[in-house]
């Protein structure tokens, strides 16, 4: 970023759009694609694909749903934004900044969890947040890691300008980066947090997402028009997801072990990561989170952060540029430009046993 200036996530997304992919068209269809990347709360997406649970539910509704893993989180969102995928695993902040800010009307189909310690600011060596002054920090620029850093600095009255800068570092490169002498602090998410803290005696967690509960939501978001034209898509995905959530809640070791191994850890390691995750195993709990009274305030704060960083859509005149709709019909931001929607329809169907 300041030191190694790379394109922002939004710019990357626009570059992909210009690269030849046609945006997902609103139409009835039978074949769908979801993208996901490695994270404790998103490991179920890979298991749904590998176990055949997704195929079972897709067959029930006469469709096909392919779930594709990406090694680079931002790239998976870029590909969704470009129209190459019908949905993607993403946080609330990154959904707002990349697809929604880029004009792609997007719906949170599944509210899977919120990070409750899985995202962390780690200093190499002793010290506190104040000791970051004059130091560079490695993170995925303009992602929730950047947001977590800003929230941490705010607790001690510091700003990003007090640092030597932030260095844009892909999640795929974070472990290797931490091992280099030049890196003094990083912000990242699990399983990378666990690997760094478990393998390096000098890893000092200064601040994590447990300090801001409910602010970093982990979602499966989908193209709004595609979902509207294909309710079977929403039903199949929600049905598959909550079948697996029930298995996880019951402690199904086969499923949990498979997800652990896919994320590069063992069963104990994965359970430790789950302990730092507020998983909504019960669809009723997911509905409650999407309908929470404090969600509009959280999203307003997130929008303000994105606008401050210049990534709330190209040419955004204010933090209210993108409208966000909530299950009760209210909106924050521009009600005439709603591009992000929290919709409890399919989670409620799961809760009601109606899928």
C-alpha cells in the first residue's frame, strides 16, 4: 500500500470486469457456481461439495450447484463481482466495498457466523498497540483486516498515519511474510492466525475480533437478480448448509476432521478455531443476527470506514452512497441505490423446516 502500492480491491474487481467476463444475467437457469476461500467459518462450503450434500439438495430442486475453492480471498470476490460466479463467501465489509460498491446488487443468503477472535492484529515481539507507531503492518489491504487495524488503533487514539504504512499482502503469502525479518506486525485471520501464533514464540496478539463482537460477519452472498429469478437456488443452498450445520452442532467428527484437514490443521486445531467463531448452527440464530437492532449501526460504521479509505464505489460522494436493505424493510445509505441486502427468507425457511 503506502510502501508497496497495489491496486485496491475495487480496482482489481473493475479490472476483472474489463477482462471479458459477462456479468451474471437475471434469468431462470439450472446451473450455478459458488466461490469460497479458506477460513474456519467457510470450510463447510468445501465439505458440502466434497461430501455430496450439496449435490443431494441441488438434485432435490432439479439444479446443479458447483462450489469452487479459491486460494486468494480477494480474487474470489473479484470473480463474483465480474459475473463468473453466482455467489461467494465474503464478509459484510468486503461485500459492501467490492460487489455492492461496484454496482452489483448482492444479497446475503446465509449469515454463517461472526468472527469472535479469528481475526487478529499480531505484533512480532513484546509491546502494545501504541508500539506500532512508526512500524509497517502487513495485511490484505482494504479487507476486514484493514478495518480491524483501524478499530485497534482507535482504542489508543492512534491513526494509520502514525504507522510507517501498511503493506498489501495476500492471505496466501502471509505465513511466509511473517517469517521475514522486514515484517514487524501483521493482521490476518484463521487458520493463519493459529499457524502464526502456534509456530512463533514472538507472536503477540494485540487486538482481535472478540474485541468488536458482531462487527465482522461471515456470509455467503449471491447475485440478487439471480436469486430472485431462481428461488430453487436459494432453497438448495440453504438446505445443504443447514444440514451440515446440524452435523457440526452435533459434533460429527468425520465432517469436522475433513474440514480440519482441508484447512491445514487437525481436529483439535479446527475446534480451537471454531471456539473463536460465533457459528450460527441454528438457522433461527442466523435470522436473529440478520435482523439485529444494531446491524444498521454496524453497517453505517463500516460504510464510513470504506468511504474514508476511498473504496465505497468509484466516485462515491459520501458514506451513504450505497444503500443497504434490512429484513424489516428499512435501509441505511441511499435508498435509491440499494446494492446490498440482508434477506432472511431462506434462512427462515430452514428454521421453519420448509425446505
